[in-house]
């Protein structure tokens, strides 16, 4: 984990974290861990999660065998996992492995299918934070084209 401190804004950034650090932060595991890496992390504000979509994903066996498409609900879950990891990184080690529960999902839109071989880049940005409730806006892209977006809120259980 590489960390930079920007003195004039007192904003802490992390260039990238790998899947091992993600698994320290959130309790999700295969086959339900849906992000492989995170980049461009601004603690308390925003981050980008990366999911390399492989033909070997278990959900492709049934969705759909003749034309594999990543389920939209799993794209939203990948947004939530990116946001949950950002929250834990922001709050510190005492929150590692804590459960984060969806409270709302609003305005979810799916613009094009995500298929095997795609790299999903999931950008989440904090809209609001009060107590243990966080609200985020998520936008998922493949090759700089928006494939899905949603606003969601979640509660971290401490």
C-alpha cells in the first residue's frame, strides 16, 4: 500500500491496493468477492475498484450459457464492495472485517452488457456520511464507456 499526504488539503491518498488488502478490509470471499484491486483512493471521498471479468466466473454457468453476461445486481454489489473497502480504509484497522449492509439502492441503470474479457472499472464517490451510514454514487465503466450506475447507502456494523 502506497500512501501520499497532500499537506495543503490534508487529504490522504493511496495509489493502489491488491486483493489481499481488500480481503483484510471486507469479509467477502470467492466466489462473492467482486473486486480484484483498487486504485486512485482518496480516503473518505472516492476510489476506483477493478474487476477483471473472466469466462470462469461461476455466475456465467447460468447467466447465460449461450451468451455470458455479468448480472447487473453483481455490478451494483461490486460498487458496494469498492465503497465498503474505501470506508474501512478511511476508518482504520478497528473496522477491518466488519459487515456493511445495503440500506438503499436508487437510480440503478444498466447501459450495456458486461461480458467475459471486460475490465470493469468501478468509481465510487461519497455523497454523504453521517454516523455509521455512508451514501455513495457509483459508476461502472468498460473501456471508458458507462455500463452501469447507481446511488446507494450502506451501514457499517461496528
